[in-house]
C-alpha cells in the first residue's frame, strides 16, 4: 500500500482555506488565525522528516494546527497571571461548580438581544448588496454556505489564490460597510 507523501509547495493552495475555517471558529480572530496557520506550515516544514505517511497531509497538518491552537491558549492564559479558579461547593441542598453556574446562558436572550441580532442580520445583507455580483456570490458560497474551495474555484474558473483575494476583499468591504452603517 503506497504511503502518503508531503508536497509542501501545494499546502497553501490545497489547505489554507480548510485550516483557516477550522481555526477561525476556535480563536475568533482573523490575524491570530492567519498567524497560527503560518506557524503550522512552518512547523510542518521543520518536521517533515518525521512524517511517516500513515495519515494524509491534511490530517497531519490539522494535528500540528491543533497543538498550535492549544499553545496559543496556554500562552494567552499564562499572561493573565493565573489560571481560572474553580470553586466547588457542597451545602445541604446542592453541590456544583461555582464558576460554571455563573457563566451567562447563551439561550437566555432578551428582546433587545433578539432585536440587535435581527438588525445585524439586515445590515449584513444590505452590505452584501454593496459588493459586486461575483464577489457577493463567492463570499456567500464560502462564508455562509460553507462551499468547498475546489467547488467554488471550478464554478468560477479561478485559482484558490484568486479566491482568497476575492474573499479577503469582500471581508474588508463588509467590515467597512458594517462599521459605517451598523456600529
């Protein structure tokens, strides 16, 4: 059975979108996500001799990325000085975790929260209308409908690098539009 091989020259085109989508959900910061992906590619290059070929390139890169994300949060938490303090309690009526019970409930929404989310949604769609048609369609396919990079590139006959440029420009335009029209 042939082993998987590494092709570092193709990593950016093949995996950057996937790694970005994986990372942004976990760190919620565009610049941090990009830095972590760059660090992942660099670490992959440095340790390519350790690649045994038992996993696919993507799986191997994700394993590296997961460690980078964990390191990111360890570093971030160490800067706070101390880790979170959890206080458990036990009284006659109940026992539990003090911290967990005081974290806000994401399902406990006020009418104001609902109205604000609705307004944001309308603002997003208004800002989408300011993009040119191709840019808007690609942005929707990639960020809202979660289409695969390859599918979008095939439909629009563009390269993955071109797709990244279009997505970046669309995100920038959307951010500027939202900043001036919603915030």
